[in-house]
C-alpha cells in the first residue's frame, strides 16, 4: 500500500520502491480525505503512472472520520490485508511535527507491518 499525500517525500519513496512495486501482486494507492495532504499530483495521477509502468494498482479513498491520519492509514492497511506500507516521512516541518504530531510518528509507534519510508 502506498499512502499518497501529494508530497515530495512520498514521490521520493515511491521511486525508491519501484523494484518492489513491480514484484507486487497488487498495489493499493491510499488517499485519506481530510488527512494531512499537501499540494501535488493527485492519487489518480499516481495510479495512472503505476499502470503505465505495468504495476497493477488501484485507488482507495477513505475518510479521516475521528482518527489521526496515521491511525486511518494503518486501519486501511489492515482492512486491505497489506503486507508493506510505503510512506513519505516527516512532510510537516519539525516544529509542527513536535507540537501537533503527525502521521509518520503515529505509524512509527503503532505499525504492525513493515513500513518503507523516506524523507
């Protein structure tokens, strides 16, 4: 599962993960509506890019509801039966991360599956 949030960090980790993505039976691109997204390419564009590279990808959108973004991502990964989460790390600046927390910190503390991250 790729947690797409539009960030440069996420684009970087996607590039690093391409050899693994090419080996995957299925790839889910997750976007969290109301989550911590930033301006950038849409999840639809990422799915098209993966399909162009012969990677079987599908898009899943979930709502944040009353959860932290990281919690929503991990819930979705469990629900989809994912065995690897690909996530850009620390998109928020250090001060915001320290004060408000963030999806990266939450996932690092609570993940029960392997996570590939890059900043």
